[in-house]
């Protein structure tokens, strides 16, 4: 559980840097705007899933005890 919580928090911290770099790549012409938005949105969704997964897993473990 501790590792899952750590990974979720780390992903949340990395999300902002990823967004900045990805949008910068679009501004520089390395990515299309659509591709940049898709990448940013994918990471945002993944972070949201991770943020909700670890408390849910903890709740399930606690409810079995």
C-alpha cells in the first residue's frame, strides 16, 4: 500500500512538468496541438486513477480485517 500511495503522489508531482514539456513541444512544432492535448489528458486521467486507487485498495483491505 505504501508503494502504491508513493507512486500516486509522484505521478501527481510529475504531471505538471509533463504538461509544461508537452505543451512546449507543441509550441515548438515537434507535436501537433491535438497530440499534445491527448498526451496531457492521458497523464491527467492516469494520475486521477492512481490518486483514487490507493485509498480504495486500502479501504478494501481494511474492510476484510
